[in-house]
C-alpha cells in the first residue's frame, strides 16, 4: 500500500528498568552458549506495571508529542503477543478509556492479535482506515507486553536466539507530522502457523506454560519438512515483504539509511535478517535492541523512537521498519524523516 498524505506525528515508548543478562547466566536461567551467540547486554523487566498500563503511558506521551487532542483520534488499535493481565477482557478498551475517554466516543478501540508483527500490522490497518475517509484525522497505535513466569520464560520459552523484554510503544498517524509514511505492506505464509502450535491439543481454558521449542519440534516432525525448508520460507517472506514495500515506495535498498528489525540475538539478526538482504548490522538499531531484548510487537516503534530521540536520523533520511510475527506474517513500512520534532535530541 502506497501511503499518500500520511505521516507519523508522534512516537513514544515506555520501557522499565533493565536487568543485566549475566545474572540469568549465573543462576542457570540463560544458557552461556546462547548468550555468546545472542550478544544481548540486558533486557527490560517490568515489576509493577501491567502491559495496558505501560501502553497508556506510551500513548499519552505520543499524543503529547504529536500535539493531537484525544478528540482527533478516529481509531485506536492495541497490539499484543502475550497475556495482558486479565482473561476475557479487551485491553484496547482500557487504553481507549484511559487515554481518549469520552472524547474518543466515535473512535473504535480494537485489539490486534498478530503476535510480534502486531504493531506493524496495526500501522497498516490504521493507515488504511485514514486513507478510506479524508475526514478522519488521526489513528493511535499502541502495543505492550510483559513476559513473566510461570506462563512465559523470557529466556527459554521461544526459540534459541530470542530473549524477551517488557515494555510498550505508541505511534500517532496523522495528516501532518515529522516523518512521511511512504508505504506499508504485508506478506503471509499461514502454512507455518503450526510452528507455534505444535501438537498441543486445543484447551478449554488458558494456563499452560509456553514452550515454543517443543512446539516447533513437533511441527517439523509431523510436517516432515525437508532440512532448511522453514528457513527458506521465512527468508522468502522477509525478502518479499521488504521488496514489495520498497517497490510501492519507489525506493531501493540503497535508498534506506537505517533498518529497524526485531530485537533478536546477533547471530539470528545477521543470518536471518541482515545477510539475506545484504544489509550491514551497523545500519540497524542492534546497539539499541541488545539492551532491551525482544519487546514483542514493540521493537519497530521503540527502535524508531530511539533513532528520533537521539537525533540519529535527520530530514531526508529513510528508515525501513521490518516486523515478523508467528502465523506467519511479515509487515514492513518505509518512512522518510521530514523534520526534527522538538523532542528529538
């Protein structure tokens, strides 16, 4: 989707204090060999805030930075990958109530469940919603997660090469702003959804601890996939999504100054993201991501927020945001910085 006349007007994140990964290695929660391959320095760990509370804090800051009143929001989308604190409950409605209140009476509040591609998927949905009706001024995107025991082991629940951090991020899409939204697009391969389901039977209630490593082993065994086929399909999804987004924006890889990938470990980042695209790690936000861990669907928004806050991007710079979520879905967005907001370093 080529985005004409749409901008990022505000960005923010809410990240709790970090915890050094060496402590997890010392007490046996994080394998030393994996730690060396991943090269994470720390992860963010929430103690007192639930995900929707962090999302509210990020949303309020993003709205303030955008200069957008709650009444100017036509749609609120909240993305998440894990438990939001209460079962059988719409987290998006909580964020809406706390941030927009009665001023947002005509703005739908919807939860987006596309795992770690959720915020990027919400970005595409929000842009489409605004493009469909010129009277709609702005859309608010939020995402938040907290990965806590006993349901989720941030060090081992997912595959090797990913350690999870907690936090939230928010973005305001509008008709004016500091970064032009050039294009956003999604590629899916739902034939791989079983990688995160495995052979687990459908349960009648939540509560089982997450063990993605076991699920992927069960999926591979049942599907009798040839060696390397999953890697080929995930690489294909990545390159297709990136290529389509760049084509729609009228750009090439060489036109992109910075890349914001998921905050996976360094070995995975190099072999599954940077090298297939021919991108140097130095052009990514890895130095930022290694200090937060993989914050669910928030990585792309926290990474871009970091680039803008620190003055690491300037007017004329183009940034490619790359999201991937179990299911599988790849959503990418190309943006061009057009101004330095007053909250930029």
